[in-house]
């Protein structure tokens, strides 16, 4: 069952947004159907969940509980069940789909290769879309479904930069396309360094070019954060005192800016971590005006109520973390933020304990997920990005115990002549259910 669901989930991420059905106010898309089945399957195997449970499980269930409380407090019980149900599907459903199926390095490897292969196959459509200013895949999907689902502004000159139309490919916005490509870029780079093959260079080129075709700050920021994270990973165990001191200085500096700067730390962050000054300005205004609602609704947020702002400022919030705190309160935001960095530092602190053949995969996850956490300050993980965030959070659960991972690796390599390690699809340890 999980094997079928994981295949369907990977495919559903690349289904154009036009393929949906409206059930009242709820948008039913293929990936949500897959994750709903995955969540039901997970709950039916609750005993297995309890056996594998750790701090992340507790924090995520607490997050969903706080979301439910927020909707009850701000709306009513019916709204709470409907909206929390969708939220649970995109969070717990995605998390447990990854956690229950990706139980070996081989499965981790295969899922990444699956995503990357589809991105490579779709690359030509992205090139055509950008240079011929024709969103061909969405036009075909519209002809089939009759649904016109893209924002009309995506067809205007606002999305043309340097004579190139910002590519969406099969996604509903360039940010989604670029961010998902960036999410798998560290894996492809490290795979190339670990096991060099010429065809891997093509995949690296395609992923990088896909990010460039979106002309979006999100994937470019991801590359910057991935590079910064790579430096931290490289020197972490040799200079832990330095990094702890550096972190303390960084937190102290952020607090100083938040208190004494007229824009505050987060205002400065979102205004400079974007390559479009106008976009950065609007994001800074979103932080400025939403703070009034956050301060007035600190514990439970405003849920789906509208937030106070000038009439000329759009209702969208371009920050995953800001929107979470605004809608569901400071505790909900703090729980998920802590859970995310807890997972990163859990594996970062143990990275040196792993077999080298597993270490590069865990490193790729650290680079990708850390970058995703950080770009969440300037990008909202709407649509398919939110389930991808939680899917990635669960996708590293196989590496929780270094001793078990290393034993499987040692047992596998001992069976190979001269200790040679396979370089193809046998790259990883045997797949065990």
C-alpha cells in the first residue's frame, strides 16, 4: 500500500493545478487525495506509529491540535473540522507517508531520483514556455478540464523579466517550480561528487536552469542558503565552540535590530533577501501591518479572518512562518520552527557517526531542508510546497539510528568483491520492509 501511495504522490506533485474538483469551498486535488489515503492508512497502523514515535511526532500532533483550537476559537466547530482536516492531510499525511515508506537509504535515493527524473523530462516545456511566452502545459490542462486556475497576472507583462516569461511548467506559480527544483539540487550535486557520471552533469544543469527560468528570488536564495549550510556542515564538528559562539552573537544581533531598528530584524531580512526591491518592500509592509493582528491575537491567531492593512495592500502573506503565527498563534509557529531545526541539528550533530555511503545523502537532506526553513521567511509554502515541506521532514526518519544504518551498510559492502561499492541503481543498501 505505501509503495503505491509514494508513487502516486510523486506523480501527483506534477499534475497541473487545473486538475481539481471543488467540493464547496474545498479544492480537491490529486495530491490531497493521495495524502488523505496515506493519513488514514497511518492511523489504521497507529500501533506502528507509536513504536516509531519520537519528539517530532509529538510536536506535529500538538501543532495540528493547536490549529484545531485556533479554528474553533476564531470560527466554529464545523469550520474547525473542515479546515483542520485539510491541514492534517497536508502535514501529518505527508509526514507519515514519508516516514512509513522511506525506511532505508535505498528508498530515500529512489524517491529523489523519481522527482529529479520527472523534472528533467519536463525541462523542455519550461524552456519553451519562457522563450515563446506560452504556458503550453496549462493551456492543454485547461482544454481537458475546463478549469482556468492560473492567476490572470501570470499572463501579463509583470511576469516577463529580461524578455523571458517566468516559467511555471506544471505548477501554479514560478516560485513553486523553482523551489521544488532547488529542493533536489543538493542531492544531485552530492550524488555527482560521490559517484561521478556524465549523465549526472545533465541533471545538475537541468535543475539549475529550471531555477533560473523562474527568475524568482526563492530558488536563488535556496542556493545561497544551501551553500552557507554546506560550510557549516563541513566545519561543524571541528569548530563547535566557534559555531555556538557565532550563533549566540547572531541571535543577540537580531534582538538588537528588532528592538532598536525602526524596521526590526525581520523587516530588514525580508527587504534585503529578495532580488526585486518592490517585492521586498511589499513583504516588509506585510510584516509591519500583520504585527498588529499578531500582538492582539498572540495565542490563537486570527485563523481565516482577514488581517488589518491599508486598502491598497493585497491580502496575501509572502512568508510561511509569518502566516503560521498570524493564523494560528505564536505557540504554533514556535513548535514547528523548533521541530524543523531540531531535526536538522539532530542529524548534523551525528553526521560524523554515519557510514560515508549514507553520510552524503543525509548531508543533502540537511542542505535542502535548512534552506527551505530559511526561505520560509520570504516565501509562503502554499499549494504543493506545504506538503513537500512535511514530506521532507519525514523523509529522513530512516537515519535516526546511526548504528543500524551503519550495520546495514557494512553487511551490504562485505558481500561485494574487493569491497567495491556499486555505482548504479545498486548504490544503496538492500531494501527491507
